[in-house]
């Protein structure tokens, strides 16, 4: 059985809770990523995703430079241990209706598993069956 850690994206990119939504969008675009872990005084306190930016800022016509990450982030961060099976992460993400899952090792966030990563996992199995 393959583990979550084999498919997660690492290293984890972080942003401060008082940074702006504009800062987050630019950082995500520049690094071609879909989520950031939000920190406050060095502690992980939330996650902000592309979807948060589109639904909580752009769709509402808000100025991204005036919105703090703390206003649009999801908190608390849902996590899963890196050594658990990928299939378990898939079920967990579906149940919680999330597209990005923080992955931990010894209670520290070390990666992010996205729906795109799951597609890679499941399509690998599909290709092997052909």
C-alpha cells in the first residue's frame, strides 16, 4: 500500500496571517502552487487556497490588497500523517469536501496533498491496467 508521503508536494510554502490576499495570489502564481499554510507568530494556524481567493475575494468584488489572509483562510488546518495509505487520504478529503490536505510527520506539517496529486496516484493504477 502506497503512503500519502509518496504523493504529497514538499516543501510546504507558508504565508503570514497579516499578509494580503494579493500577496498570497502572487506567491501562489509565482510558485505554481494552489495553497499556502498560514502562520501566525511561527505557528501554523490555517490554510489559504486558490478557491478561497476566488470565492471570498474575487467573486465578491473585494480589493485583494485590502484583505488579510486571516480573513479568508480556513482554520483549523485539517491534517493527516504522511505514513497513512493514499486511499485513506482520498476518503478523508471527500468526506471533508477539501481539495488540499496538510500532511504531517511528528505533528509538523511537511507537505500538502492535493486533488491533483490523487489524480496522479489513481491514474498510475489505471495506466498499469491497460
